[in-house]
C-alpha cells in the first residue's frame, strides 16, 4: 500500500520536477543574457575589456554554460572560454543572426563544432532602439539533463528513504498489533487443551486489545475457580454423603441379622434409620440448591425491606417451638430509604437459613431478633456465639464451626447457600459475635433508595 502511494504520488511529482527544472534552467539563461546585455553596452567598442570579462565569467558560472558577446558585425568582444576567442566571427550562428536583428532567441539545436545538442539563448544589445551587439549563452543539453536526473535521483532517494521508514514503522505497528492477538490465540489454545496455568495473557496493546486481554484473563480465572469449586464440591459431597449412607447401611444390616435370627425389629433402630435417611435427604436437597446457585436467572425488583422482614416473621411465627421472632425497624418511614434490589425468592431463602440457624443454636425460651436498618437486615440469637477467627470459615461448605460441632443437626451448608443466594445482587453476608453473647448475621445491600 505504501509503495503504491509512493508511485501514485511520486510519478506526477517527478514529471513536475523535470518540467520545473527545465523551465528554471531556461529562465535563468534568459535572465542572465539580459543582465549581460545591459552591462556589456558600455564595452561594445572595447573588445577584451577586463570588466566585461569578469561579468561574462560570473554569468557563465551561474548558468553552467558558455557566454559570448559580439558587436553589430558578429565579432566576439567578450568570451567566457579559456582562452577567449576574441575577434572570431559568429555572425553565421542562427541565434546571433536573429539577435542582431533585435529579436530574443532561445532554441535547442545541434552544434557541429561541439558535435552535441545545445540550448542557445541570445539577447540583443540595444543602444536606443538600434541593436549594436548580441549576447549568447550556450548550455549543453546533456548537462541540463544531468541536472534534471540529479533532482530525480534525489527524489527517488527520498522516496526510498520514506518507503524504508514506512516499512519499519509498519513492521513495528504490525508486530505491536499482532503480538497480543497471537499471544491470546496461543493462550486460548493452551486453555482449551486443559493447561490453565499458561492461559493468562499480558495486558498490552491498544485499548480494545487490553480490554480483550482483561476479559480473557477474567474468564479463565472464573473458569478455573468454577472447575476447582466443582472438584471441591464433588469431593466434599462424597465425603459428607458417605457418613449417613454408611450409617443407614449398618443399621439395615443389623436389622437384617436380627430378622434372620427370628427376632423382632427394634423401633428405636428403625426411627434412627429413618433419621439418617432424613439427614441424607436434607444434605442432597441442600447440595442441589448449592449446585444451582448462580445458574438461575431470577428477575430482580425493588422490594420494601421492612415489609419483606414482616412477611418472614409471619411465615416463621409458630414454626419455632420455644422461640419467638421479634422485629425492630430502624429505617425511616419514607420509602426512599427502605427499598433494595433483589429477587424475592433469593432473599427469603437466605433469611430462612439465618433464622433456622439462630433457632438451632439459641437456648430454648430465647427470642430471635431481627433488626431492619437502611439497606441491611440483621438476625441475632443468644447462643454460644461464633468464635474469633471463624467469621469466614463458617461460610465454607460442610464447615460447622466450634458451636456447630456440639449441636446436633445441621449439615454445614446453610450459610454457604445463603451467601450464594445473595451474591448475584452484590449483597454481603457476614457473621460477628455479639458483646453480650450470641451471633449477629447481617445481610447488607449495596444500593438503597
């Protein structure tokens, strides 16, 4: 493309330069002939005058040619050649003959004397209206063409320099543009082959390429996290399901042996077996909820937080033996500070987990408190409280903490489910110990209105 542009622009420019140089050479010859004709008038009767010779040689140096001055009969009175040919008769030269008639002449012709083509420029010398002599400047056509060729050679050299510079800049730009794309392609191929460690690409190049690299790196990190999470999820699930399954198998084997001996089935053993099956069913249900968290596309809406909490209280009232549910609304009455953006089902699911946990860990007869603030809601219990250092660990799957290990029931999945349900709405879920005993679980939304 650069070469075509240089050819498209350079060819007309070269032709223009050639024409301009030709015109400049001819114009310079005409102007110098006029200057010499004006200066030679006072020496027309003084052949070989040194002043005339200096004028002629200066002009010859300027036009790079030969300058002669003749009198009215065509005899030389001044010559830039060395040695000067003073006194020679040039009246037979066509340009001299025309100049002595009072006409300016410029023409190209073949010189028999020099045996080459010349550009002859002749100018009459006037005294008043009468021509009294002539000035002729002769220049070699070959020399003129050499001057033109030198100009064209300079233009060509400049074009080559520009072309080389354009190639270098183009190579640098192409490499700068293509390198991030090649690295991205290689990283994508490595990632597709399962080699996630080599999938990250450097963030460089144009703004669009940097944005693409950032998106690609974020995608690979998320996929790595999802894969790692799935592997961990399967491993934890297998471990947790093995315990109740083993318990059910042992109890069934015991009952089978008892029946084989003709004995009666122990009702307590049957109920224990049913309890293990219920526990297994609960774990499976919670695992299904966790596996689908983040995959559902529930529509969000602006919901009144205080009203949601009142509905939650109504739903749980009477369902928690030995516990009451108390609600304290700290938000202003204006709707502008009470609304949060969330899916109703996700919020209700998270609140159910927190209230169920509070009931599980609180002593009988103690109330479960719910406090509604601006863009946040807290569930408080009166249990043993969370231990220092466990604030984040309790959100890991199957982790029950020091209080949970001493409390029957539970699977260690509830808090993980609650946090996953709040994640799509950028709502945080945190646990902290209460100063006077118990735990405070808080859901905080980022935007309220």
